[in-house]
């Protein structure tokens, strides 16, 4: 039995972004994802704030067309000053 897991594109692909809470964090991340996924909808974003309200976690489902698209989104999101982690 093989343990290799491959992603078959196109597919729904989740991305998690953790960053410092501020007014522009969510909209900046969503703008980047929307620029790379024409089917993106803000309804596919789950936002969770830390207990102290200092950080925000976003789980975003996008319609992934390939590895290049996912890497482009990761690289663009990582450039935002509020972002601490992208998974």
C-alpha cells in the first residue's frame, strides 16, 4: 500500500493564515486570495480571534488550479507585515 498523497487539481484547498489583529488584516489577505482565485468568496473565510484579541486566524477555502497558484498566494500573503504564519 502506498502512503504517497498527491493533490489532484482543480480542488478545494484550505489555507490558514495567522496574523496580528488590525483593521486591514482580513481584507488584505482576502484581496490577495481573490487576485489569484476568480471564484473566491468571502463566505469561504472563517475568522477566529485569540482570547486576548491580539491575533487573528483565518481559514480560507479556495479553488486551487495548481501548485504554482498556491505558492503565489503563500508568497504574497507572507509579504503582509501583520502575517506571522501561513499554512
